[in-house]
């Protein structure tokens, strides 16, 4: 034991004589991936401390589409594009690029509680259920070409500004078997009574245009 102590003392003295200095390496615990390691030197060891962890579950990041409910697949009551459908009717609409979408009206609100820009006018909301029942993704921006038809046969174009303002999710591609809800908003005069909702994926394309009956709730 005495020989070992003498050897250690000699080694320490030799190191001091040659100018060596004790070095401790401190690498951050939470160092970002891909960054160069941070190295610090000191005459005495530095105790590494663990970072504080937040165990609260993180809120899910907003997605471009809202899944209203699990996809249903093609509903047995779905029909091809054709005659005016009742408000609860379901239609299958095929696109020119192989897309197949299933469309229905999930909700109608008249008057809708959205502020309008014109005095004496009210907002009308049509909430459209869109489902990709094919294999080709498509853009779910169904509000791009939509109209209300009133009892006098007048057409009222979708209010694009209002729809953009109150639609919580930007248009995005809807993958196969995905489902979402899309807001379509109109601004109409107080005396106007909508009777039909028209939606088209292709202007002047009969096979890609559908109308639904809608009625204003009694007492509204």
C-alpha cells in the first residue's frame, strides 16, 4: 500500500510538472439532436442536472381537416348525381380525374349567428359532409362553387369572404376513407327564403352538380 501511495504521489507531481490540468466534461442532458456537443472545462467537476420535464399532455396540433365521425364508406342510401334531393339525401359524385366523393348536408342554420357586412341581411350556414369513398385524394374545398336558390328562383352566390373568415380549417387534400365537414356561408336579405342548395364541382357539368332541398326552420 505504501508503494502504491508513493506511485500515485509521483504521478501527480509529474503531471503538475508537465503542466497537465484536471479536466471535467459537461454535456447538456437536453442537447438538441444534430447540434455539436457543448464541452466546458474547469478545475473541479461540474455536476450535471437533469432538466425539468413537463408531464402535461400536449394539445394536438390543428389539422387541415375536421373528422366529423369515423368514415362510413359508401352509404346504402347514396344515389348518383341527379334529381333534387331532400335535405338528408346523400349523393356520390365522380370527378374527371378518378375521384369519388360522397356528399351530404350535415347541418343547416338559418339564420346563422355570424355577423354580416350589410345591414338588413342575415347569414345562412350550410355545413357539408364530405367523404372520400374512392382511392384518389382530392381538394375538399367544396365551398368554391355553391349557391342558394330562393322561392322566387333567384340564385345567391356563396359569400367567399365570410366562408373564409369562419371556416376554421384551410382547404386540404382529403385522402381515401377520410371524412370532413366544410362550412359554406351565404349573406341574404331578410325577406329572402332559401329553398334549395346547389353544389357543383364543375360549372356546367350536369354529372358533377347536385341540389338539395332546404327549408328555414319554423319560427326562425
